[in-house]
C-alpha cells in the first residue's frame, strides 16, 4: 500500500462517490474501483457501504481514513523538512563588498561567474571596513572584497588582487608653497575631496592628513576617481588618489606627492582561515582575482573602479 492509494481512498470518502473521486485524479472509474477492492481484500473488511445515492464509511473505513490522513500529514511534513534541508545545503555564499567596488563586481565579475554557475546563490552586501573584518572573523560572512593596508591577520586569509600607492594630488600651480616646508604647498585652507567615512581609503586619508597637521575646513565626499580628478584639474580641490588610477594624459597636469613612508595598499579578497569552499565559491574567487588583476595591469588606464 502506497501513499497514492491512501489519497484515492480519502478522495472516495470525501466525494462519497467512486466516479467523482476518479475524476479528481483523471482516472477511469474501474481503475479506482480496483484499488478500493484490493485494499478491502488486504484488510479483510469493507471500508464503504453503498446507500441510495452515495457511499458511507463503515467503522473500519472511519478508522482507515483517520490513520491515512495522519500518515499523509507525516509524509508531507517530512517532505517539507527535507526540502528545507536541501535548500540550506545548496551552493551559496555571503559576500561583503566595500561600496566603491560594487560596480566593478556587478559589471565585470558576476556575469562571467553566472555563466558557469547559474544556480549558485550569492548574498552581496555593501559594508564598511570594520564591519567586514568583524563579520569575517565571526564567520557571519564567507568572503569579502575590500582595501587593506596589510596582508597579515590571525583570523583571516588574504588574496592580494592588486597593489597600489595612495598619492596626494593637487592642481598644477594652484597653491603657494609653505614658507617652512618648501617641498609642500600650503593646503591648510583648501577644499579636500575625500572618500566616504568608514572606508579603508578614508582611514588612510585621515591618517595622512593628521600626519600633516591638517584638519580640512571643507570636505566633499566622493568615491568616484573620475570625478575627483576632473575637480583637481579644474583647481576645485585637492585629494588622495591611487597612483594607478591616474591616466598618463592627466598626471602631467597635476602635482603629486608621496607619503613618507609610501602609503601602499592592496585590493584584497579575504576569508576566514577555517573556511572550506565548494567549487562555486572557489570559481568566484578565481574569476574575481583574474578580473581585478587584469584591470590593475592596465597601467595608468583611464578606467576607474566605478
């Protein structure tokens, strides 16, 4: 006796008719009659009695229906729990991304990955640097893309995607030199274009400004290097820009300064040391590394991350 047979008998009880129950399952009436007869022979007792216009359950039939419904309820609950378990075991990944990398991820990485893994589920969340490191360390996320000054951690593994240097960039001939520091212009009262608070870039910028003893009076925030460079070229502001994000045809129009020591940083993929990735996750890491490194290899390219 299988669960489909149980459904047939329950339908006969509900419809009080073999013909109407057969219609429910798109069966011929004789087929359903044979199922009922076989069950009654196995049980050794009739389940229905025929009255004037309909079938009525016998005492054995009532007992059978109650137990059949309980069995089907258990089966449906089992199937639901198994489906939930299968869903939880499907390939998935929680990925944290610094906001200024989001455009590059969506345009240049995910389409190629989706071709190889159309059913792989990725939960992508923008996050600030401190949140990224905390959630990776607590294993609330499996992978992250962000900017880092170093590549060492007790809890995380880093894959360096690209290495760059942050420069202080000023408009050419825009500012007078400081009397006490002829190597530097006087930018104390200048407008600064800085990255958004909480980003790794902003942390580096704030540290550099602090070392210069400067607390900008006016700050505009932008994560778009293209916009920032245009503003600098038109003497609207000064800013900190990665060296490899300044095109050759633009850098000649600007003044650049290095930090001492140089402000080196990396674009990284990071994950918990204890992480164990499935094939889909490993392919995403590989594709991201290839795309980031291919982009960074275009020295002085006029493209930007956005």
